[in-house]
C-alpha cells in the first residue's frame, strides 16, 4: 500500500500483546471507504495513532485528508472496548496482525501515525517496535523521569502520553530499530545502539508491539 502523498512507510513489529492495551484505551472508530479505522489520541490531541483495517484488499490506505475529516478532535465519542464482542469486526482478525507499515504525517500541530497491516521482507531487518506502557496508580514524577529519559536517548517525539489520570497512565513508545527496552524484575532497562543499559526501578505493566 502507498498513501496518496507518497510518504515513505516505516516497518514496525507488532505482536498480539499490543492490542489489549490499545483496544482498552479510549478508542474512536470510523469507517473510511473500505477501512475500519480505530484511533487513540494523546491527552492534548497532538498525536493521533490510527490502525486501519482493510476489508477489501485496497491498494492505498486512507489519505491524510480523509483521516483528518474522520478524526477532527480527540475523544469524540471515544470509548474503551472491554468486551471483544463489541468491536465492529472479529477481534481474532486484529490480534493476528504481527507487523505493520507506519505512515507518519504532520497536520499543523498534530502528528498522525497510520498503521496498516503488512511489511515487505527486505525491510524487516530495520523494523522499529512500539511499546505501550501502563502504570496503575502511577508516581507522576517517576513517569516523567522515564519520559524524559526516553526522549534524551531516542530523540524527540518518541514517547507520547496517551492517557493520564489519578489511577492510570499509558504511554506509547516508538522504539528505533537499534534500541531496546526490557522490563525485568529489577525495573526498566533502557539501551540505545551504542549505550550501556540504564536501569530504572519502576513497576509498570508493559505491552509491546
């Protein structure tokens, strides 16, 4: 698939553990042509993450203009799907998606990341990975420390707060192909391409993609 703008795609590695936290975030659902589009936004509406599920083997994913019209603001009729039977397509079709192409757009002050299933074989060695990190009853200073460190190590715009409240904070990490994050008993281990692992003694639930 290629978008109308010709924006190059970044292959990303997904696994089934990504979807539970994605689908239980505040999700917006729209139909764009033959696509069923699921979207979550950050708390300031500066990031929109869209997964476009194609029902008709289309040759092009939804355009930036179509996405912007379908999701003009964050939280508009958004809901968390606590029961997979409530989704407009079988959850089994979503959770078997293990790799995707990510198209990134800048629309004013808003960053839009569009995920569509599929990745070419010759790109797999350079695939990025996505992490959803979930804190229950978070220490906000600790959360901010992790956010700042990821930004310092991997660059601006690599981590986004998707949901934040007194009981829960969720962040999305866009991890470069050469970087690594591990969650072990001792805490969070961060490692850049040539860097030494740094350990943060944090407790959080992580879902990777």
